[in-house]
C-alpha cells in the first residue's frame, strides 16, 4: 500500500473482492487516473511449459482430426457415385464406417487420456484457485482528485 495521503488526509484503502463496473466514487468525489494493483503469487511458467501450451492438441486429437478428414473424403466419393448412379463398392462403405468408428474412438481417447497440455493446465488452475487477492486502488496524481 502506498504511503500517500489524499487531500482529505485519509489513508488509501485496500478493497478486496469487489467488482467495479462503474466509476469509483469516494465521498462523492470521482477519483480519476487511479491505478489498480492486484497482488497474487505469480505462476512461474518455464519456456518448455510455454511450448507445451502453444503446441496445440495431443497426437491422438490430431490423428482423430486427420481420420475424420479422410472419412469425409470417402463420404464425398460415395455421394458422387450415388448421384452419378455408379456402383458403390462394398469396400468403400466398409472404409467409411470404419473411419467413423475410428474417429469417434480417437476423439473419446483424446478427451479422457491425460497429456502434457492437460497436466499443465490443471497445474495452472490449481495454482490460481482459492488464492486470495488484495486489490489496491491509488490515485496516480499523488492525491489530486478531479
């Protein structure tokens, strides 16, 4: 907390757990150019952890997306053959159904299997949940109010 005093000779206040969605009013005087500081223990993120977050989905999730794209391709071939009244081979239907099943299985596995990104996000969530925050509001103009 800063040691500055306002014009009314009051100590600055620490306000905790308050959401401000309107101008901050103190004794019917609007304080402008104020500064809000939130103190919370920082989460230290190493470069390799940043790369894990930046890298995107897991191998299984990426594979599921690729299998889905191939299955959509087979579906387009089947649709084209159907509308042109060309014979649809049995293997094309088998590949289409197998692709749907494999895609669904891969997405379910990607959802429930842990990976580095999920572990790191869980670690970050655990760090920030339940921690108390102190919010300090002070006037940038060193006690001058407008």
